[in-house]
C-alpha cells in the first residue's frame, strides 16, 4: 500500500482532487469505503469541499492509478497524446505539467477524452497557434447522445453566451448582447430509440460548444453532468461524459511529420 500527502492549492471538492491525481471515480469511492482518505488527519467518506492549504492524505495500491495519457505521435517539435477523461490539458495538475517540454496550444474540457497536440519549442508553438488560427488543424469528435438523432448531416448554427462566473454557457437561436455565433457540424453514425452516436466537427471552437449545443438540440451527451439531465445519466449508468476528440488532421502546419497527416484513436466505449 502506498501513501501520499498533497497540499491543496485552491478550494476543491475531494473527489476532484483525487481524480486529478489519476484515480477513477469507482476507486475513489472504494477509498472512501475503506477510510483510506484523510483531510488534515481526519478520515473522510464523502465528497467534502477541501480548503486551500489543507493536507489530503490517501493510501492506494499500484494498480489503482489510471494512466493519464497515451503518446500517439512525437518528434522534436510536437507531441500528440490521447488524453484520458478527468484531467485538465493545462494548469497545475494538467498534462502540460506532466509531459516534458509540453506547451499547450489548444484545450479539451477536463472530462472530455481525446487527442491533444502540444508544442515542444517556442517556434513550434507559434506555428501551431497560427495553424489553429488559419483553421489548417481539424478536430473531429464522437459522442453518444440521448435519444434518436434523426437529422442527416447538418451544420447547426446558433449563438453562445458565456457565464464565466459559473463556468457555464447558454445557447440561443437569436443573437444577444455579448453572444457569439457558433457553427457545429453533426453527422449521425448510429441511431437508436434510446441513444445515438454522432460525429461532430467544430467549425467554431468556443467553450463547451459541443456539450451545450447538443443539449440545446435536445440530444445531451450521455454522462454530461453540467448540460445533461441526472435522470438520463443514471438511466445509462454513465459517470463520465461520452465525448471524445477521436481524430485530428493537419494541413500545412509547418511541423515535420504532421503536414498532410491524420491521427485517429477511438474511445473504448465505441463498441461497433
């Protein structure tokens, strides 16, 4: 059994702290049941809010830690990894800190798994940032959503308003003060009465765009605790959202080994 102590840098829920470290949701619950988690020396069995400066102590076996990423491509300029759900792209506990010389040039939501490209030099960072700006990097997502997605391939247009204080966005059909136009291309792959699997291409890349836009269309992503419904997530037994950036393609991005290349990695839940 291993023992680890960490000092909390900002207020966070206990489950989030442990998941950031690499534990699965089920393993966190097992640790709670076994009284293997302490906050400032007191055993905890619930998802309490832990204050900045508190000491979290936990005990775990080697096989409990999840691997946070898999390397898909790497050279002297860039690295592409498949990020697991439950970890940030950047920040104190993000992949940018875990991967040597990594510089984040785009983001995936914490609970979204999938392909992420990092620069490894300042020059490569400039090239990739320009490529994203020029839209010569293309990202494709796959998601399982609630209900039967009956529409054919279509570009859905709407307006997104951001509530930064609550880390939430709202979608509407009409432009409002402070809103921005969004475009989301959605193609059904497999449809069913209970759920459907769709492919998404972001034509505009805004915070939570896919999650909020699909929910607005009446097809929330299964497992999405923010924009979906709790009753749906319980019905499907989903503890994490079924959304993955499964494909990235690169046109002329100026990085050796990436120009004209595509990388695909499907999530484990894609069982067809």
